């Protein structure tokens, strides 16, 4: 699982989501999704802009926390959409 610390870092800076959006050129809805930890994806460019604006590093912004239930290898969870085919048993 990837945990983001945007809400904590914005609080430390005493910045609003709107201020970060204005400084980075990233849509307010995207910043809000990250802040509320409901974003499913973000581009490298957006991460770069956020880190630059907040003067933080990527490990300060994002943290990897191992999943309680493994989701790869033998435990691969297949997506319901896309071109992936179920592994033969």
C-alpha cells in the first residue's frame, strides 16, 4: 500500500489545497483526491511539482507500507477489466 502524507505536510506549511493547486498548476480536484487519500494514480510530473512547491522529497510525501494480504506472485489479484487473462490452475 502506498500512503501519502500530503495532508500532514500541507498542515505543517499551513497551506490550503487551493494554494498548492495554484502554485503547481495541478487541478484542485486532483489535489483534493490526494489530500483525502482517494486518488488512484498521479503522474511523475505532478509528484515533481508537489515536491518542488513543498520543498520535500518523494519519501517524505509517499510511504510504502507492505500489504497485509500479498497481491502478487501466487497471490496475484487479477483486474476485472483490461487484457489480463486468468492464470491457468
